[in-house]
């Protein structure tokens, strides 16, 4: 079943067309990778899908609902959660508190109930706390729960951000270069986490430069080059696609890990 | 008609002062991306130091130059001591450090110069010039002349000297500037010194007309910032235009409506620009980078 | 005693201390000084929410205090309203002021928000002078009645002390509830990363506006209390200098903390009244200290921001974290 339909999305910055008429589908329960050389427009596309940026043209439909024009907050509530290429953690808050903020996407109690410390506000708080430790345990980093984000190692930071996104209880998880800055062991852990996430029924879209990881986890790959989609298909086909090889050889092959 | 001209003269006089302060904001912003909340204190220091130096018996031109140089040095020290330790940090910290620093500078002035209002003798004695029914004080001519001189000197410095080109490069790309061997830290210190010197020049030039005191910095600083942002922050040409425009607005509001409105004008302008077009109203007209 | 028990006991110790002061202090002036500490603490609790938690700077908080003070004075003196009604009106007017400033400021961050609040504060100080029919102009407003709630009038130094610190207590309770639950995390998230907060579904507009309003409300109520306690207000009380004093207290106290800023508010207020605090202090010495009071505030801001950016609360947390680890 199609969970997300991306149709003819275009985003221009002045004379530069960062995303050029891109269309693809994401099927429920699968992992889709979005790859392409530096500056191909992957992050720009992510922003367009999640309400952080408004595409100039095109539509993004999630389960029959149009997402273009919605605020990031509304997009999360519909069921799309994301992480950032530059991790956007709340540095002064602990890992656990960071994840608790993720729960806010589906909570409703506001200022007034909190001010009066009404029972349902307290209950919601307890629920968020339990959720946070459950998620950190699921990802295998519960020992970091009380450490301020500013003091976390890079690998753990990426995983905390994923846990935080999961706390919004998404149907679709969008990860922007989750393996950037991770060492080999951490990358292994990330792969395990991705499988666990997928097995729990959450669909994943991942932007990643680490080709080993991409080939291992993804069911389908979309390749962007200079904003445009140049290929789409299962990993084995993409590996052999002449257009893809040309794009990567033409640019620099980016293999940070 | 003559009333209109009189307001025009008054507006352009104060406007020149605001332009100099606005240039100070612009220079620091261009070099660091930061707003220095202590900018107004340099205006105060310039005036107060000049008065004190003449009290010590220095002839006025010497006192004026000494006051400007001393304030520029204070500006550099301010950068090195207070701003440098947190350079590149969050705006929040830079705001706080420069605000705290402004308070310290003002209090130092209070302890050194006392709480009284001070005045400077006019640069040249003589009756006001009269033309078209308008009286123009000689000091006003000095203000215009010095402002014009400062603007031209600054333009030459930025455009014609290797040093100025380095400053402009730093403003555009700090990381790239460092790669080609420009000492970005040094540039920032110089930017603060220049900004402080310009503020001091304004303070010296206007001291014979309006008395000065240890506490005048904050208000003039806000007006200078209003002028800078009216023009679009970071652009020296529109900063000067913004200063003159703000002076005129003030002068006409005070003249045609109520003198009591004078001080409110800059604040209203500041808030309106911030709320409506924080990128500046004049910026689009002339997109020139430093 | 380890850090955790100390933290659990801290509120009790604070309440006990607050209760002991009026019993231990017989000097009426000194008691008034501690009352002023409470008034400043009330402003600072609000500012701690806005600045320390949500990371939104306000350089014009004295304006909200002034709005509250003048509203309460006008309502009680000119309109003859009961004090409590004027007190409520003061809160409402200040909160509206916060709303009016917050909404157009939503797009502004960092330097620009700071300048907008600074400009607002200066504009309000001008307004307090210029709106003479309402505010009494530069001469200010005198003859403001003592606070009263129904038949109970707060005249004695100790009853005023109770009233003010009672209000502080309630404000702290409310602020603690906010900060320890969902809205507080949203505020800190906003401070940490607006992008991250948005990605978590935080309503950043709503959080900013609400925090601004609550913060202005507390400042307004503090202003009303000041008017009632002193009986006289004038524009010179609600200036940029006062706003910076509140900022200094909040910064010294530290981010993401209520206890730190309250302690700092008390300590920095006491600096102004060293003569009352230290009996037998020569007049000149007291005056010297007083003349350096703003230097202390300015230097405190600079030093704390450079050397201990999270303030007293940050130092304390780091120390107790170290203790727990060892
Ligand atoms: N806000 C913006 N304004 C102007 N240009 C932009 C903006 N954001 C992105 N771009 C440009 O759009 C292009 C695509 O950028 P984008 O960040 O989407 O690439 P990417 O595929 O994520 O690259 P990377 O692998 O390096 O993260 C780049 O040329 C970039 O410079
Ligand atoms: Mg990217």
C-alpha cells in the first residue's frame, strides 16, 4: 500500500533548481533510500516533505492528505517524523528529556492544566517518561538517559534523535544521514535499530552516503542528481545503473565511513 | 517655508549623528554578525573624554583627537576583554556581555567624570549663518563636515586599502578569509575600534550643542540602531541614509506636532521596522555589501 | 548530606527561612528590604521562565512592572476600586502588554528580539512620563492605599512581607508546575533548537506567546505589589536600568532554574541596602557600596556570561553531578 506519494515536487532558490520535478512513492512497511551526490537536493526534498520548507510546485500526499502548506508541527501530528543532517538536539536537556519532548506531538495538555498540576497533565508526563525510557532501551542506549545532550558522543546523539522522532509515534520516519560521523560499530548498531524500527511497522525513508548501509537496509532506492530523479529501483538494479554510476563518478564519490 | 527649512537643518544635524552611530553598528555587524549593545556608550565616552581633556588644558583639536583615539582604544579593549572570550557564540550571550559591558562603561564614566552634565565650547566662535530665514549654527556645519569626512575616509579605507579589502573579505566569508591568511580576530578588534571611534566622533561633535553626561549612551545607541536597521543592517550606505532619515522624521514630528514626541519617534521607527521589515526598508533599493 | 536529599529539602528550607525572617527581624526597615527582595523575586521568576527556560530575551521587563504598578494605582486611587480588583486589573493589563509585544515579535530572534523589547521598554518609560493625566507624569503617583483583601488590610511591615512572599510562593508553585511538566520541556526545547522543537510537534508560536504573557503577568503583579507597599510610584522606577537589573538577577541565577534566579534576586537586591543589612555600617561606606551597585550588576552579567554561562544553578548542578558520580 502506498503510504506517501511525492508528485512533481520542485524547489528553486533564485536561479538554482535544488529539487527538480521529483516524483516517487513510498510503500508501507518498506525502507526507501534517497541517495545522490552532495548538493543533489536530498535535504531540500526532506524539508519540503516535512513542512520545514514549501516547494514551489508539486504535491506530497500522505494517506490521502495533502501535506504541502502544512506547518512542521502539523506534519508530525499526521505521522511523519524526521531527524536532521545536523542533529538538532536540545543541548541542555538530558537524552531522556530530549526524547520526552518527542511525545509532545501526540499530547494535548497545555499551560493551564500544567499550571494547576491537574492529574491528567501529570499522567501525561509519566507516560512520556515511560515512553522515553522504553525507546532508549529499544535502541539500546538507556545508560545515557540522564546525560545532557551536550555531553553525548556523536553516535549516541544520532540515536537519541531517532528515539526522539520515534516518540512522536510516527507511521513514517525520515532520517537525514543518520550514519554521518558514526564509527563502524556504531553504524552496525544503527543498522540493527533500523531493522527493529521497520519490523515494528514503521516505514522509513533514509538519506545516506554510506552505500554499504544503503544497500543493506533499503528495499528501494531513489537517486537524485542536481535536483532531478535519475533512477529508481531495488538496490541491485541501482548499483548497475549507468546513469547512477556516471553521476557518482562525475561528481566525487563520497564515502565518509 | 523658513520653518520647514529650520526643521530640515535640525533634522540633518541630528541625523548625521545617528548616521555615525549607525555606521558603528554596521561595521561591527559586518565583521562579526553581532550587534554591539554598548555602541551608544562610545558616543558618551567621546564627549565626556573630550570635555575632560579640555579641562586639563588641552587645546580643543588635540583634546578631540585624543578623545576619539582613547575611545577607539577602549573599543578595542572592550572587544578583547568582553566579546572575544565568547566570540562566535550564541547571540544571547553576546547581547548579555555587551549590555553588561555597556553598564560597566557607563558606571566607569560616572565614577571618573561625576554625575553632572558637561558641555564643550563650540569648535569655532561666531554668530550663526543666516540664509533664507534659517539660522545655522557654526557647530552644525562642523557636524556635517566631520560626518562627511568620516564617511569618505571610511569608504576610501574599505575600497582603496589592502586592509579595507581584508575587512570586506572577512565580512563576506570569515572562514574563507582565514584561509587566505587574513587574521580575522584582528579584523574584529579593528572593527570595534573603528566603530568606537565613529561613536566618539559623534559624541565630540555634538557636545557643544547638547550637553553630555555619563548616562546619555543608551538612548543614542538605540537611535543609532534604529537608523541602522531602517537602512537594513550591514550596509554602510543605507545606514547613513537611515540616520539622516531618522533625524528628519524626528525633527518634523517634533516641529509640526509636539516636541514631546521627539524621543518617541526613533523608538516607534525601531519597532515598526523590526515588526514589519526587519531586513530594512532601504536595503532593497541599494544592495551594496561592505 | 548528598545532593539529592539536599535538593528535596531545599524548598522546605526556603519556606522555613522565609517564615523565620519576620520573626527574627524586628527592624521595620530591614523587613521592608526583605519585602522588596520578594517583589524583585516575583519579577525574576517570570523572567526566568521567559529567558532562563524559553531562551527569549526581554530587555524591557520593567515596563510590564510599570504597567502593573500604574494600573493598580489608577484603579485604586482614581477609580476607587478595592485593592484586590486593582491587583487583578494590573495583572490583566500587564499580560495584555506582553501579548501585544509578543505577537509581532514572533518572527524575531536573538539581537532583533532583544532590540524590540529594549525599544518597547524605552517607549513605555516615555509613555509613563507623557501620559500625565493617568500617570502623574514625572512626579509620579502618590497616596496609593495599602493592599487589602476584603476586610483585611496589609499595613504593618510584617503583613506586607507575608503578602509579598505569599505571592512569590504562589508564583513559584505555578512556575514549578509549568517547568516540570510538558510546557516547561517545550520551553527548554525552544531554547535548545527551534528546528528540533518543531520536529517534535512543539507549537513554538503558542509556547512563545504564552510564556511572554505569563512572564509579563508576574512582572505586572509585582508592580502592583510595589505600588501598594510603598504608596508612591514614579517613572524613574521602571527604566532600562531596572530592566537590566532584572536581567542581571536572572543571568546570575542561571538558566533552567527557579531557585537560582530567586536567590540571585534576593542577593542583588540586598546590595542596594547594605546599610540596613549590616548594623553600624558607616553611612559613607554604605553610600559607596550603593554608588557601585550598578557596577556590580554590570560586572556580574559580564563575568557570569563569560565564565559560568549557566549561572549559579549551572555551577550547583555541575557540582552535585560530580558528587553523585564520585
Ligand atoms: N536555503 C537555501 N538557499 C539557497 N540555496 C540552498 C538553500 N538550501 C539549499 N540550497 C542549495 O540547494 C542545493 C541542494 O542542497 P541540499 O542541502 O538539499 O543537498 P543535499 O543533497 O542534502 O546535499 P548533502 O549531501 O551535502 O547534504 C545545494 O546547491 C544548496 O546549496
Ligand atoms: Mg543534505
